[in-house]
C-alpha cells in the first residue's frame, strides 16, 4: 500500500526533528495526523498550532477511542527508535496487528514517488541539506525538504512544495544511524564524510564504510553521486561519481579562500560554471566545503551562477550549527551541535581562525556513554584545542550509564591545563561572576536548554 493512501497517521515519538517533519508532510497532504511524545517541546507546540494533536502520557484508552473510527487498513503507525518496547501504546498496536513502520522506512517509501536528493555523511549533512534546500528554493524550483535542523531562513526543519505541480524535488538528510539511509532511493546523492561513529550499531569502522558503500549503490539508474575527496579515498567506490573538495585538484572545489570582514570569500571552480568571489553567509571552513557540494547539486539541476551566488550570500544557516547567539564588542557566544571528535575539531579550529588572539572557552556536553568510551582519546585531542574547557555530565539519550565512563574520566585523558567538570547550575553561576570573552557551547543533548540563560547573562554584562 502506498504510504500516502492511509487516512490516520499516528506517531509514536512525534516531537523528534525527523518525526515532526513527517507529521507535517502528511498533514500537508490532507491527512489526519496525531501523535505521542514523552515531553512537550517547542516542536510539539508548533505541531499543535498547526492542527496536529499531541499528548504526553501513555494514554491507552484515548488511543482505543481514536482507533474506533478507523479500520485497521486505514491506519499507519510511525515509530521512532527512541520509543521503548515496553511502551503501552506500542504494545497494544503490535498485539492488535496495526501496520507499524519505522520513520526511516516511511521516508524511504516517500522517496520512491519523488525525484529525491539525499545528503549523507557522518558530519555536514544537516548544513549541506539546508544549503541545497535554500539554493533550489531561491532558484524557484518546486521542492519538499526534510532538514535535520531548524533552517534560519525558513524557521523550520521542513519545506513544503506544491503537490499539484509535476515531479517536485524531494530533498532529504540521509541518516546513517540504524542504517536508515539504506531505505532511500535517490537520483542525486552526496557523501560529505565517513568517520567511525554509531559503533553501537555498526560494530567497527569497516562496517561503517560498508554501510556508505551500500548507500552509494542505492542511487537510481542514471543518477549522480557527489563524494568528498577524502571519502573517495576511504570508500574506493566502484560506482561512477564526481568529486569535490575544499581546495584540492577535484572537479568541484573552492579556491583563493580568504576572510573578509569576518566572512569567508572564495572562488568556485566547476566543470559546469566557475563562480568568482562567492561570499557565504555562514562561518566555518567546513561550511565552505559543504557549500561546494550544494553548488554542485544546484548546477546539476540547471541553477545559474549569479542565482547561486546571491542565495549563498543570503543563507542564514541552521540553528545550533555554528550559531552566533551573542556578538558584541564585549562578548562572543557561539553554539554548535558538534558531538563527534571530528566535528569538535572543525568547529574549534574555525572559531580560532575567525577570532584570532581571543581566548576560547568551550563548554562540551558529551553525547552517549558508548560514543565517549569508543572515542575518548579523539575527544581529548579535539578538546585540547580549546584554551579553556568545561565539561558537563554525559547526556545518556537512549543509553544506561556505563561503569567507569564519565566526563571526569574524559577530563583525565585531556592534556590541557585549564579544564574542569561542572553541572549546568555551576556553569551558569560561574558565567554570572566571570563571563568569558569568547564562549563556545557544543553537544547534541539538552545543552540547548542553556542557550537562553547564557545569552541573558552575557547581554547583561555589556558595558
């Protein structure tokens, strides 16, 4: 059955970034959409404002009443892996034989009905997906987009296109977790990076690489695959692909990279059309590299250089991706989603390049006990790039604590002298007394809850 043929779409875990986008997508197609999540959030509030009912307790009786008005064949249940097997509603739906599909499977089914552009990679996929969306939308192309973060240009993680126009484009962030990206069927694909991660799923680095090789094989016949240079070296793909890089001798690349008034300016070399003096409205050398992949896709779809140039200039970025929250003569505060050693390294290096001579204080919340354990030395090396490092407790997400694995344990592996562990409350108290000139918060857990309190503290310390 086509995933667009159901009448009721019931979400278990509706408040996640990917799940909420799917819920909006089906609502846009005129479907009845309802859902459960463990906690209310800004995303669930937005869903409710758009007519998608959400509840936050395991309401089995309410679910039964809802289902009485539908036959089983009219109901699709969409599940996120974060929901435990013991969830009362899930247990009931399984027992009664309702159709239950993972979010990744539903996304894969949707891509079968669209010309899909899928962006994969251990790092960089959210920003690249959002860049591609902004470029194509700015060029007037009809597209839907599922972005893994909140675009500042659209103030949303979802862009909805016109369902009545023929062959709209479908842009999607291809998530490697749980091998979800293997459900997709793209006609254009990108692999931005392949570093060891999610070893609780893959086991080892070689299995991660094999996952990406399988993703490359999912490309539809006649499709186009863009791969970053070092990824090409690692994967040794047999499929035809085009290579991009920051400033290497590849088909698509950035040249003459310079900083002008705190922003990167560069020339784009391309077999389609060279574009001189591009200004990216987003800091970070890694984002210059991400923009090359986005430009390559846009050119593949016929977007001209001047349109691309103007769109890159107006790109505002993604919330929690090198996100300037305070930028005054007294204080600079940048927030970033970095939670892998390579991401930390890229973010810290870019901050230091853009703001030379200023002491950089970094606050990092490790994400997952298993990731901290698996990459402890790499985390330590990346965090040692900071002038001062403050570690918060590990955010467990879906995991239970592991004996011996803690932020204090990670701290012991670091060589830097100015380092300490703090609670969230201790951090805010410390910043109130001693606000830093350049503060960088990093992590994928609930560290985002500190953003507004930190902003308030730093803004109150203006001269």
